[in-house]
């Protein structure tokens, strides 16, 4: 199995017998939600879709796997999503077959998908690899597979002595506690998960926060001592523990400040 990290997504290509392009957390329609909170932006769906199509054309995959949260609004569809989602999906499927693993934001998206496009929310194995959005417990049948998941929007913040020097999407690759996830099934090897960053350009969430305050079954089962951070272009940053140690040092320094 070959992994190819796509910086300009961010996205991931996994090649076994098929060449699969993996994209997570597009969140089309996010601008309508921001507007409801007093932050008004024009829709960037066209630019986001163009970037996705460019990624498809650059990587030439056999199929596209969308790891959920294709749309943004919950618990219903907004006017923006009603207007945009059908055309977005038509544009994608005109170029490449697509599989969608629905996420917690994808309520109602099934009405826009064709038979065979929608996959189980608990995940499924495609060409030897397990895929799911990541907000639920994975299906027991995924035991023994690499779990490729969205939902978490991992982003890394690297700081120097004068402040934050880099904020960028990142992959988190980690061993996981398979029995705690119900993934035993007689499998005795090390279970691993790969957390894919959000394709949506404004939806990042700091990896340190994911580790310290996990918000999904999979992230709660990360073995932090055996986890590493990878930039969107495939550059290995290093162990997750390094970032956690840096964050603890920052907290100690802030605690020493008068009035902190």
C-alpha cells in the first residue's frame, strides 16, 4: 500500500489495487452558519469545488472518497446548501466516481446522492483500507485495518521563542486501543488510525486540543506515546508528545505571569 500526501488539498492518495483520492470535511455551506453568528462572508463554495476538481485532475485517481461533512449545517439544510449541493455533487460525479461516508453534519445529504454512493456511517473497507467519518464507533468488521478518518480537522501550531511561527493542516497518525473501540475480532497486531485534515480552508482544529480534550470514540482511544504529526505535504514533524510537552511549557510560563 502506498500513501501520497497532497499538500494543495489537503488530501491523501492511497494506492493498493486501486488509486483512491481521500478528502475530508469539505463543509460546503459553512458561510451561512457563520452569517447566523454575525460573521458575513460571501460563499467560497465555487473556489473550494475548483480546488477539489484540480486535486482530482492532478492526482488522477480511480475513485474519490469523501470522509463526511460534505455539507455544514445541522440539523437541517440551509438555503445555501439546497442551492449549491446538487450542482457540486453533479460536477464531481461527472469527473470521477464518488463514495461518501456521511458525517455528523451530513443530515439530509442522502437525498442528493445516487444509489451506491452513500456508505455506512460506521465505516467500510475499500481496497483493504477502512474508511469512516469518525464521529461514531467504527464497525467491528474494520478490525485489523488502517482506519482513515475525518471529523477532527487536525491542524498543527509550531511556535518559536517569539510566538506562533506556523499554523498548517496536518495528518495525525497514531496507534489506537482497538479493544476499547470494539475492534478485537481475534486481531493481535497494532491497530492504527490516520486522521485526515479538513479540506475546508477555515476549519482547522489544533492537534494538541484534540489530544487533550478528545471528542470522538477514536480520538479518545489514541495511544499518545505512539502518535506522530505529518504536515500536509508529507513532512514528518515528529511525535505528538513533543507538541504536548511544548504546550505544557507554554502553560507553565503563562502561569508564572502576574495576573495570569
